[in-house]
C-alpha cells in the first residue's frame, strides 16, 4: 500500500512534456532577460563611470590652471609694483610712498595694500590693513623664501580676501620691506562657481593638511573643515594622500553615505589642490530610467514568447500523447490493440505509423520465440529457429541458435566430464586420506619443536639477566675508578700548589738572607761610626753590636730553613712523580673498565638479538603449525568433497541421459 502511494506521489511530481517545454523555455527567456539587464547595467555603469572620470579629470586640470592663472595675475601685479625704485629710495618719504600706494589702489582693485617691516609691523599703507601680519601664514613664507607668497583666503571686514605679499629688495638684494596687497575672493569663487557638475556637485580648494580653504559655497567657508575628519575611511585616506602629494587623477569614493566621482589636480604656483566631486546619483538617474524601460520591454517580449511556446507545446504534447498511450498498453503486454494515427503534423504521423509496424513485428517475433523456447524447455535441442527475423532482431535469432548449439555441446561435455569425475573421485579420496595422515605427523613434530624453542628462550632470558648484572658491576667499577682518578687529580693539583708555595718561600728566604747580610753590614758600619764618636757613641755601639749578632743568627736560621725547604721540595717533586704515575695507572684502569663495559653492552645486545631471533623462529613455527592444522582440515574436507563429487557425478549422468541432442544420441 505504501509503495502504491509513493508511486502515485512520484507521478504527481512528474511534469508533462508541455509543462517541461514551457518551463524550460520560460527559464531560458528569463535567464536571457536577466543576463541582458545585468549586462546593460554593467555596460552603462562602466561607460558612465569612465566618461565621467575622464571628463572630471580634464575639468579639474583646466579649472586648476585657471585658478593658477588668476593667482599668477595677482602676483604679477604685485611684482610690477615692487619693481618701482621709489620703494627702496631712502630720499622718498613715507608720505610719498603712501601716495604711490593710493595711486596703485585706484588702478588695481585692492581691498587694501600696505608695507611691513621684517618683524611684520606695518610701516605705511591703508587704514584697513592690519597693524601686523606676523601671525599670517604668508608672512612665514615671505621670511623663509624671500619670494612672492599667496595667503589662504580669510574673512576680514565683512568680506573674503586673498593676500599676496612680495619682498621689496634694494640693489644689493637686501629686503627692506614686505609689500602686501589684499584682493577680493570673488576672482577664485568665479572659477569655482563655473564648475557645474550635477545638482550636488562639489568644488574645493584644499591645503597640504587637507583643510578646505576654498569653496564655491562662500557661506560654508567659515566652518573649519578637514577632509580626513569629514570622511574617515581607509580608501578615502589613500585617495586624499594621493591628492595632497600633488598628483592628478580621478577616483570613485564614498563621501559619507553617497557615492561620488572625484577628480583632483594641483594648482600651479601654490601648495593647494583643487578637488571637484560629482554625486553618482545625479548621473545614474537617466541611466536607471533607460534600464527600467528596457526591462519593461524584455518582460513584454517574454510574455509573448511564453504564449507562443504554450501553443507549440500543445501541438507536440497532443501528438506524443497518442504514442504514449499506445506504448503504455505495449508495456502492459498488449500487442493486439490498434494504433491511433496522428495527422496533425508529419513527425506525429511518422511516429504512430512506425509504432504500429513495430508492434506487429514484435508480436510475430514473440510468437516464434515462445514456440522455440517451449521445445528447449521440454529437452528437445534438435530443432532450429524459424527464419522470420529482420534487421537488428536477426541478432535474437542468432543468439537463440548459438544458445542451442552451445547447449548441445555443453551437454555432451557434461556427459563426458561426469564419467571422468566419477573415475577421479575415488583417486582423490585416497590421496586426501594420505594427506590427512601426513598432516597429523607434521603437526606432532612441530609441537615437539615448539617445546624445544620455549626451553631455548628460557635459557636466553637467563643469559640476558647475567649480562645485565655484569653491565651494572662494570658501571659501579668505572664510577669508583673515575672517583679515584678525580681524587688523584685533586691531589696533584694540591701538590702543584704546595710546590709553587715552596718556590715562593725560597724566594722570600733569599730576600730575608739578603736583608740579613745588609743588616750585618749596617751593624759593622754603625760600630765604626760609634767608635769615631767616642764616649757618646758607646751606647750606640752596643746596639750596633747586638744588631750584628741578631743578623748572624738570622743568617744561620735561614741556612737551616733553606736546607729544610730544599729537602721538602725534593720530597714534593718525588711525590708528584709518583702521583702522576698513579694517575696514569688510574687512567689505564678506567680505560680497561670502559672496555669491559663495552663488552658487557655488546653481550647484552647479542643476547637481545638472539632472543628476538628465537622469538621470530618460534612465531614462524607457530605459523607452520597453523598451516599444518589447516592442511589437516583441508585433507579431511577434500575426502568428504570427493565422496560428494562421486554422488553428484552419478546424478549428472542420470540428468544428461534424458536430453535429446541434434546428433541423434541420447546422453
């Protein structure tokens, strides 16, 4: 019941050919549509990104050059003013120089212009000019480079300004003052305002630290903004590092949560960089609209294709249904039911016609095969297959004929083989009996050999234990000899030290002897001088005499001490020679002990190898014993099998005797 339900469920899960055609055609069309959409999106995105990046890079380079040209124009104006000799002429007063400044201001649209000394304090100029420029960035550049410097835009007196400074030098090249002029920021803002790149496009002038110092949105310039702090990502930092190293390039980055295409280029003559950014959404909107229309067209085409596919699938499925119903009856064994011919197309008509002819031929072939197999099942191998098969079915006829011929030949051979088996079975039984008896004798001999091997193994274990004892005794002896040799070396070292000390004592004795000699000589000289002194030197003469006596006693004691030390030194030298000979003997004993230990180790190694060899031989004997037992069992089974083969040969003779062969002989 469960199998029936499972089969029914599997049939429900299977789809008709119409469903398969419609499903796969739909899948193909949808896949193609999706692939086309993705290809269009990728191609549009890549082309838009490439064109926009190239355009932005060109625009950034041109705009940077325009800004640089405007700044260069301001610098040229200041340079032309500085070239006037009145600035360095000591006979021209500050009032006259002030008039020059007023005249220049009328010709050029300065916000203010003034001259400053080396410390940055104002010498003369407009009242709107600051009293000191020491805290300005361009002042530092002026003092360091002594060349034209442009300051960053700054907000002062209600307007954004750009200051340009130029040193005033005399004929010898010495700087006498710094002439600084301030221009309106409008000249830079005009360039930035003309950079129109989408509704949310950005245009910044950035200094070397990433600070935004120029923006086309003038109101936002008052905020202290830094690119690194505004957009903190690793990729953005890499792009900003490249931008601030005075490179020109175009990249795609995320400024906050929005994707932007940016381009940057250094502004000539400054340490600034121009960066322009275009939001990707401003340029991808049109592309996305075009893609939406394309997707709608693709969906409409897929709907039309599905309808056409359903119509074609209906025709194909109707034609195949007729053939499938007849094949279903054929699979159930119905060869009599007529085939319904389909005439809605050439392929279906050809299919049903061929199916009808196939069923007719199959019915004929099955009848002939059934008749022939009936003869074979009755034991009649003398007939041939009817010659009614065509095409590839001829192979069936040839196979049946081959089977019949093979059966005839096989039955003859079986008959002959049964006679041979009957004759050989008795001989096999006799040989098996002899093999069984020999296996019994071999097993008994191997068991005796196993007992002897166990005795040898026990004796080898005893030899191994004795060798281990010898090794331990050799280790102890060597350790004691080593200790004696070490003690002898210590004694030699001590005697060497004593010998060296004796040498020092001899040296000291010689020194004392020399001092005693000097003392005796001194006593003699003192006595002589005391004699010259008369009565006043008598006391000193007695002292000198006693010193002489003491010196003589010291000399005698030193002589005796020298003799004793000489004898002791000779005794020590003889003791050292004997100790060295004893140490050498200990060395020979130690070597002999080491040789004895090596012999013991070799004996243990040989004993271990003998033990392993005996164990291996014992294992091999066990294997041979196991084989002998197996041969014994095999011989018994062979005897039983031979008796069984004799009975089977007799039964086979009876079976073959009822078969009818083509040669007219009965088995």
